[in-house]
């Protein structure tokens, strides 16, 4: 059995991505006439532009929060330098493998004088906090009935357990103890000197703020296609957080492409949110997201180029 799993593991990500994209193509094909019937007026384009601005702000905010994470590991990188590195490397997550943005950040930290182990753990802490933030929003939405799921009680219990494991595991006493044990293990390639100085409560709350920005961008995009009542906002934000979480943790989808869209389509109540409207929204929101990341990376790169020229 292990041999079979080892044999199919390299192809698992492509199987997941292919299956997800096949589902999306089929849904688009079945609903194409309804999608093309959706018309946008000038005010709708203004909402889409506002969604782009909010999404751009979300990535800048996320870069700032990343510098908070570096601070709890006592990294000496400046706030502006950290934001710039984050924005430049963020676009690399769409490359095959979905790890090159991490590699770029680790390289930047080590070039700034940080050790490889500290750089690695400070970078890996970010997706853990993002996952915990998204899972928290999703569980709150589900507990209040804002989002209905077909998950069994065991699955929900597992989700709560995962959240608790992350929140407890990033406690400095526990994490530093684990890092110490790891540094004393045999056959280590490099001494592990990473140390968490305090509980990262501010970065955790900051990641919830990032989701709020991103959720607002999604909400503005949706509103461009259909009026959204106040009572419907919690369900949209909860569905967005759950879809974004799956796009983050499921392998084989660079930037969550396909996974996010398929989850949104499956999560929202079709009686309140017509499928054609949801499809148009997720398509435009994906374009807005990539465009915002490209703009942010381009501006940060020009910013770095100008700083180097002045020096």
C-alpha cells in the first residue's frame, strides 16, 4: 500500500487540480447562457474597481503583518523592506510547486543577516496563522448558522481540534521546546536557533484583518453583479473564508486556483445566490486578485529599483 501511495504522490496535485478545473469548466458550460446574460453598468464597474483597490490594500496589509511575524522572531528587517520583499515574492506563489514565494522570503531574510532556521520557521508561521484565522471565521460562521455544510460532527470536531492544535502549538513555551528538541536531534544539517519571543497574538489578529479585507473585496465584486442584503453578508464572508482556507491547504493548486472557485460554488445557497451570478463573481474576483498582486509586485519592484539607484 505504501508503495502504491509513493507512486501516485507525485501526480496527486495534478489529479486534484485537473479534477477541480474539469468541474469548473462543466459548470461554466452548463451555465454559459445565464452568465452571458449578466450585464454591467458604469456603477458596477466602479464597484469592481473598488474591489481591486481593497484587494491591493489587503496584500499591503498582509505584508505589514508579515513584518510583525518577523518581529516575534527578532528579525532586524525594517517594516518597509519587509513589505517590499513580501509583495515582490507574493506573485511567485502561482508558479508550479507553490513554494517559490517562501523561498524568496527565506532568501531575503538570510541575506539580511538572519539564520536559515529562523528565516524558515518565521516564513512557515505565516500560513499557519492564515489557516487558523480562516478556520476561526469559518467556524464562527457555521456556529451562528451563517453557513450550512453537510459535514458530520466528526469532521467539525476535527476542524476544531486542528484550530486548537495550531493556537496551542504556537505558544512560545511549546514551540521553543519543540525547536530545542529538534536542534538536539541527530543528523541535523544546521543548528536550529529559531526562537519565538512571545505569543503571536497580534499577527493572528492581523491575519483575520487580512481576511476581512479580502472578504470585502469579494463582497464588492459580488455586489457588482447582484444586490446583497445585509443579512446575506455573513454567509458570503463565511463561505469566502472556508473557500480561501481550502485553497490554502489543498496541494496542487498554485494560489488556490480552482479550489477556491469550486468551494464557493458548492458552499453558497443557490436559492439566494444564483449559480450564474456566483460564476461571474468568482471569475472576475480571480482576475482582480491576480491583477492586484501583479500591481503590488510591480510597484514594490520599482520601489526597490529606485532605492538601489539612489544608493
